[in-house]
C-alpha cells in the first residue's frame, strides 16, 4: 500500500496547511492500528524553488520530515534530460528573478539564461517593462546576438507573460539568436518544454487561479496567429506518462526503503493511491497509468459544478478521509485474500 499526494488543494491552500493534512500524514507515519509506516510521496505540478528548499518548508508545515527522495515537483523530471543540454545555452522561464537559473544549474545545465537577462541586454526587446533593481541585479551580462539558445524550458509559472511570450517568439523564429530576423534555414529548431499543464490551481483566493497551462495556451494562440500553426512542444507534469513513470519509481524506492528487499520490482498499481483535487491532471494521469485514485473536495474540484471529467475510484471530503478509506479498503481486501 502506498500513496502519492498532490499538494495544492490536498495538503495546502497556498501557504496554509489544511487541518486534515497533518492528521493524514500522521496516520502514514505510523499512527495507525498497524503501528507501521505506510510509504507515500508528494507529487505536485508546482515548482519555482529547489527540491531541498521545498522539502524544508513542507517539513515545517506538516510537522514530519519530508525528504527529496519522497518529493517531486513539475520540473524535477528535467534532471533526467539535463545531460542533453548540459553544454548548450538554454532559456529557463518562470519563478522569481534567477531562482530557477540556480535550480537548473543544480540539475546539470551549465549555460542557463532568463528573459530578464535578455531584457537587461537589450531593453527594446520589450519596452513596456522596466527592470526593478532586484531584477537587474539578478541578470547575467551576456551578448545574445552571439549566444544561440538551443532550448526553452518553462520550469514554473512565468511572472511576466508579455515579456516571456515575446522573447520565446523571438528565440523560436530566429532559431536561437534573439535579434536575428526570422530564419528559414535548416538550423536545428529550438526545443520547447513545458513542465506543468494545469490551467488552474488552488490558492488562498476563493476561486482557482490561472496556471502554467494557461500561459502555454496564451503563447500558442499568439504563435499560431503569427505563423498559422502552434509550435511543437514537449509536455511534462501530471497527467503525462513520463511524470507517472518517475513517480512510480520513486514510490517503489520509498517502499523498498521502509520495507526492505522483500518489495518486488514492480509496484502493483491497485495498491498505489494518488490523492488529488484536480480530475484533469492527477485523476486523468492515474487512470492512464492504471492506478486507483481518490478525488478530494478541498481544492479545484467542486461537485456543485457537476461530475468530474475523469472518474476516480473514490471521492472523499478531504485527505484524511481519503487515507482512512484506502487503508480500510486494502485491509478488507487482504482479509479476503
């Protein structure tokens, strides 16, 4: 038995911890009739900071140690492909100032640039934004007229959609050189990668907020209007298969860590329970991966708006109720086996 928890809308609302979250984690940490730990991981389409920083913050919020081996965020999967672009200039979007530059470098990318770097290099790239002193201090001096960008990675939700969309279009149409005219030569196209497909996410605000998926739609709408077709891109994050493949490996490793070599090489999907507030991401991904799933009513999903687009195995009022239900179900199943 193992769990994979979404964070926003399941354990937290923004920075606020849901009261049921601590009780749910306490159950999994051994406060249960079996007096044993039940493996779980946290998998979120959020990001914007290093895994170490997020785990430290979550440990303080939840009251139990959360380690990087049991935590994955939207851009964690890029660790697996950093070697491909390790020595090539790449553009990283999202987050505050150059925080994600440092995260990308920790993954193994060695030449990482931001749209603030490009704005500092040539302010005319987007004249409707003036860099703040903090943004200017975070910018890295580079001559982008001689620096070919090979890939664009949207790690996290961009803070300045207009600047970022403009720079993305410049880089893509010029095949990597920002100020070069639109290129029709045979140069290798710039790869575009998005890490989070969520259109919306749950914060402290009463209504869900627009997410990275909405930014992707905005960019593609503008790009299609300019060129006649959307730009090919790679999509990671829940509900994509690569993200669930990585989650399965992490959950298996966590099971092995807690229960030793007796754990088999394959996780049985029916024993893995993703708990989520978003039918379009987690529940869709769980269904595609063959996992059972639980949809909670503390986040994006609201039954008042009708049935979920993707049907979960079970619906629960909150994450504590979800954990209790799954444990009782698996205990009953085991008793009959």
